[in-house]
C-alpha cells in the first residue's frame, strides 16, 4: 500500500481514527501488563517480594523520560519514522523481557518498554493534525478511548493469559502484535514532516519556557495529575481489598478489573461535548465524580454482595471521571499551537503520570497503615484539592468577562 505525504487536513477517515485508537491501546497496554504479574515474575527472575514494585516503577520512569525527551521530537522529526523507531525499541524490550531470567535484565527491559511506549503520545496529537479543528475533540475522544481501553484491559488480560500459559506468554504475544502493528503503520500512515524552528537542545530547553508561559497547560495537568493519582491509588489497593475482604481469587480480581472498562465510554462523549463548548462544566463534573467515588467507598465498607456491587460502580465512576477529564485536557492544550503540540503533550502527560506514581505510592502506604478506611480518605483528598483549584478557574473566568 502506497503511503501519502501529509497535507493540510481536510478531515480524518473513520478507519484511520480506528487504526490510531487501536494502535494507542495496544501500545500503552505494555505499561500495565506487569502490574498483576509481580508475584510470578519476581519468583522467576529472583526479585524479592519487597522490591517487586521496581518493575512497575521503572516502566513508569521510562515512560516519563520518553515523554520529556522523545515525544518533543515529534515537533522536529518526521512522525511516521519516529513512530516506527520507537516501536522497534518496544519490540526488542518485550522480547528481552520474555527471555529474561535474572533481575537486572528484566528491570532493564521494563525501563525500555516504558521508554518506547511513549509513541502512543506521538500518535494522539498526530491524529489531530489529520483532523479538522471542528472535529478535533471528537477525534481526540475516540483515539483516547482506544488508549484507555488498552490501559483497562491490560491487567485482566495479562492475568488470564498467565493462568493458561505463564507470564512469558504475555510479553511474547505482545511482541508479535506490536511487530505486526509496526509493519501496518509504516505502510499506511501519511508522512508528516514538521517545519522545525530550533534544534533538539533548544527544543528540550524550551519545555521550561512553555510550562512557565502556558497557564492552561499547568491547570489542566494539575487537574489530571490529581485525578490520575486517585485512579492509581484505587487500582493499586482495590485488589488487596477484594482478596482480603471479599475472598476473590486472582481470576475474580481480573473480572472485577474488566468492570472499569465501562468507564472508557466517557472519553468520546466528553470529546463531542467539548466541541460544543461544554469543557468547563464537564471538568467540574469529572472532578466531582471522582471525589464522590471515594466518599461512597468510605461510607460503605461492609463485606456484603451489595457492597461489592457498589465497589464495581465506584470503579466505573472513577474511570469515567479520569478518562473524560483526560480528553478535555488534551483538547484544550492541543488548541494552543500546532508547532508546539508534541512538547505540550509531552509535558502534560509527564505531569499526569507523575501524579499517578504519587497516587500508587500513597495507596500502598495508606493501605498498609490504615486499611481501606484510611485509603478512601486519602483518595478523597486528591480530587477535592483539584476541585478547590477548579473554583479559582471559574472566578478568573468571570473576572475576565467569560461566563
């Protein structure tokens, strides 16, 4: 199939949107496969139980490094080539993880899985270059739905595959899928060659200036970091509660994780409503929904079937809040400038993932010292802080005469 050069967008086809959404989901899932497999991986690679969290941490560290130092390259390097190179790194890291039988090699593979997987954050803004301004919210929502489905399906899928064929099968199958995806994208993606105004060194230095001079970026990144922190706290600790309080097995926990997939429906809906000017209202709704989720989890802590059903509802509510607000934030920052879109997205996602890392750490600490009761309180605080900050946005907007 002959590829085409990127030209000024006349709109993006439905099949291309579906392809980019699927690609983002398949790529970003690699960040989350190991989260439910820490036990068997640690046993096979010789990693102690207390240090098993390093697997997830190093994957996230690699991702943040990539967000800050690789994603900005999309503003100066032809995007299809950057995508293919990054995916080749992911494939090599996945193969290494499959074959690793010692701790240093597997941890190094984890770091590079995170590093290469940032290509998903090259493809999301790439989709907006193909889209017209009027459909950008819808396109971002649809592509982010694919990415979020990848995040939500990764944990239960990894658990199910491991129960049949072992944890190595998860990484080997992913390597095959990503290899096929790389071949497909290399043939069908239109080339997009940016018109760089600076070299790489200047590009990285400019990240500080962009962050300092872009209040919308700082605000949206803070909102999302707070919500993703709460999201990560919840999903780090809820498997412990499900096992301890409800007696669920690993497969039962995997089925519970599938419930969160329902929350991804908020992404395309938020994108469409944002195109109609509902961004501010929906932002407040998303933050409030996240706070209410933890209020409910704090109030209802029995071990009955009713409480388990309520916990599933809470998971869906929290996932809706995070996925919806993510699309709203990305749509806002993508509207700030086409030539800086890669750097804006890199900064936004880096801050967002730092929030998630903090939330995961807080979750482990709070559950160890105060159980689900204390964890719910800590989780509640994160969106409430974002809600207080949200009210300052409304006051500022009124002072400026905008609503």
